[in-house]
């Protein structure tokens, strides 16, 4: 594990392998270990970067709100530090929102974009309200909020078969500091709609959804890929494909990235 200083804060990251660089970005309440199973096969042919986003894992917080642009700017600073110019971005859920913000701000640095269990659309009013309620709950009892939030992510039919992995995932999520949880929620709430990038950006794009995702409708996300060149892949899982169906996700990512 390596550390990098960004705005007087420490950012944890990993950097392995050689070749086209692929950056893996985790989602809300997660950390870089989300990708442990996925990246194993990649570093033979690629340079793989994973990192803890601001306020997550072992990376510090820098403010009351971490916008998707703050996260993208931090990633850009890390890539400049490592002298990496072009990257393929793979973002899980909130990591997908960060990838889109990065792609908007630094289009020249993007070679390809994969959103996993994520969307290019902004929050609906209802979702913003839910986030406000969530923030109040986090202030009162962060651990209860995290346990409840995680229970709602998975395909209930397979939950029993992956209970060890879900428990490990939960333990890591519980380490997210209160400020990190609130700052990310505020940041997601005010993120811009970036569907336009799926239509008018020059690099290849793909969205991978979970058919049984309890928090993001696979059907609604599929609509984002209509009338543009974005590839659409649907997997038999809930909201956390890297935990629920790592092998399938890995095979799909490998064949997408190979074409790019
Ligand atoms: C995530 O998994 O990153 C979050 O569920 C995304 C969100 O709340 O929109």
C-alpha cells in the first residue's frame, strides 16, 4: 500500500503491473479492497491503480462535503504524481459518478469508461430526500445506518451463500468515518446529470448493471444507453457485482478492456 499527499491529506492507493493503465474506483462506504478479487488477473497485462476515495478506507477527509469533482480532482493529482496520462476508468456506483466527473473535467486523460452498478443520471428529488434522512440517521447512529444500508444492496436470494463476504464488506464499511459518510452523501446529492457524456464523448463506454439491483433499476439504466454507442451488460446480481459475481464481472471487464 502506498500513500500520497493531497491538500495536506493522506490518500491510500496501490499501483501494480505495466501496460495500459486501468483505475478502479470503489463506491460509497467501500474501499480499495472491493477490487481485490477482480484485479488479480489484470496486472499481468495492465498497470492497475486502486485507491481509497476521500473520506473512505484509509484516505482522509478534506471537507464537510466531498463533491464528485473533488474526488476527480484528487484522482487527477494522483495520476499527475504518478506521471500517468491516459486511463481506463472502472467505477462502482459512487465510483462511477466520480469517473463521470473525471471524464467531464479531464476528457483528454480518458481512454475508456466502465460504470458498474452505476448511472450517469443525477439524483431524483425523492433520492435527495432519502439522502437527507440518511444524513440525519448517520449523525445519530452511524453504525446502524451502515448495517441497514448494506443489507439493502444485495440480491436477497444469494445473501446466505455469500454471508462471509458480506460480513467482511460490512466490517470494512463500519470503518468509514462519520464525516466521510456525510461528505459523500452530500456530494452524491448535488452531483450533476452527466448523461450527455454517454452521447457526446469520444472514448468507448460501457455500463454494467445487476438485474436484481435493489437500489438502481437495471431497466432505467439501460435506457441511458439507447441511441448512443454505450455498451450495456446485465449480470445476475444485486448492487455489488464485485462481491456478488466477481468471476462474471472479471470476464466481462477483460473482454471489454481487450477491445479498447
Ligand atoms: C454506492 O454504492 O456507491 C451508492 O449506493 C451510490 C448511491 O447511493 O447513489
